[in-house]
């Protein structure tokens, strides 16, 4: 609390004038700072609006990728299932291919034993058998024919087995051909779906590229906003400091003004008392009063009128 009891009226008036000048100066200072801040804030408002609009655009675009992502993931899931089917077809085809290799090896081995076609070997066997069945052949020739018949019989059996295996190979080739068709069909479907997946992925990537470009522009606006905030922050601090100074000065001014009112009231009371004394003396000496004198005496119960 400020002690001003020892100050004269002139000193108090001088202090009041100083405080009022200080308040006026600070209020003009605040007004100027606000004017400068408003200029910056007007630009900040436009920048903030543009930045927020770009953020909204980016969000809408980013949300739009969910459909492409879902379709891509669904297609990729189907591709994974088809690849498993393709592997199964490949494994089964590989099994049959290995079987064909084994059968070919067995057939070729039998063909090496047979060394001829079934028809020619059968005819040769029949011819030799007719000769063997003839009664007028020598023992030595009969033994030679028997050996020849035994050899031809083994060759006939070998070619028959080889022909049977060849038929089996043909049947397996047919199945392998079916597997080839199945494999090619599955592989073609995988390629088509992979192309579809890539299309969805490319669409997502294009959108994200656009989102990145929009975000880059929004970041530029935000950067400029930050630059404005860096300018207006000191101004706001100056405004707050000036407001505080004004508030403190007004509080101090009220103390001096209250003291001025007390001094003025005391002066007015003295004047009224002086007028009252003068009116009383005048009445006592002359018995005559003005209306103002009468009022003063009545207020102090110096004159009373009976009912």
C-alpha cells in the first residue's frame, strides 16, 4: 500500500498527471501493438484456412485408398491360394513325369531285348515253330531250333511287355497333358489377378503421391504460420506487459484520486462552515437573511419554524 499522507495537494496532482500520461502512453502502445498483430493475424487466418483445407483434402484422398487396399489384399489372398493349387498341379505333374521316365527306361530295356516289332517276331517264332514241329529234321538242327525258339519267345514276351508299358506311357502322357492345361490355366489366372493387384497398388501409390504433394503444400503454409507466430508472440508479450503496467498505474491512480476527493471534501466542508458562520453572524447582527443563508441555518437547526 502506498503511503501518500505526507504529500501536498500539488504533489498529488502532479502524480495524478504523470500516471494519466503513463496510462495514455501505454494504451496507445497497446493499440499500436494490436494493430500490428491484426495485420499479421489477418495473413495467419488465410494461411490457417488454406492449411486446414489441404489437410481435409489429404484426409479424403487417404481414406479413398481403403477400397483399393481392400481389393488388392483380397486379390493377393486369392493369388496365394492359386499358387498353392499351382504347386499341387506341378507336384502331381512332376510325379507323373518321373513315372514316365521310369517306364521309358523299362520299355527301352525291353526293346533292347526284343530287337524287333511284335508282328515280325511273332511271324519268325511261328516259322521256327513249324520247322521244329517237322519230323524229318536232324537232332542237331532240332537243338538249334529249340534254342532259337526259346530266344524268340523271350523276345516276343519282351516286346509285348514293352508295348504294354508304351501304352501306359501314352495314358500318362495324356494325364500330363491335362496337368499342363490345368497348370497353364492356373498360371494365366494368377498373372491376370497379379495385374489386377498391381493396378490397385498403383492406384494407391498415385493417391499417396498426391497426398504427399498436398501435405507438402500444407507444411509450407504451416511454416509461414509459425513464422507469423514468432513475430506476434513478442507483440503479445509486450501487450500483456503494457496491460499489466496500465492496471498497476490505474490502481495507483485510484489511490491518489481518492486522496484528492478527501482533500476536496475537506475543503468543501470548511467553506460550508465558513458560510454557515457568516450567515449566523449576519442574522444576529441585522436579522436579515438571503435564501442561501436561510438554507444553511435551517440545515444546522439554527432556525426552526413552528407548526
